[in-house]
């Protein structure tokens, strides 16, 4: 019943004790919390990608307005000078 990843119950307990000795009781919850956040972020990103792939027609890109930038002044036509 405890056969996880092909390990028997005794082997699994030995691995868990080794992890506890190596990292300490205070660090293991921090690792688990970071792992949980990473898994949730991955699920969120994969859900967003699949939603974007499945519903591409819902998002329409509006063309940008064709107005000049606000800080420019209109330029006058160049004047011609005649050399005699």
C-alpha cells in the first residue's frame, strides 16, 4: 500500500528520515510551500495557454490610431530659392 515510486514501506521511511536529517524540520515546510506555489503557477500558465489556443477568436486586436505623437508640431513645406 505504501509502494510509491517503486519503494517499499521500509525504504520509503528510510528516505523520509534521511530527508529530515539532511534538511531539518524547519526547512521541509518551506520546500513544500515553494513546491506547491510552483505547481500552482505552472497549472495557471498551462491553463492560460490552452484557453488562448482554444479561444483565439474572442480576442480581437484593435488597430492603433493613426494620430501623430502629441509633442510634434506640423512642418511647413520647404521654400525654394533661386540663384541668379
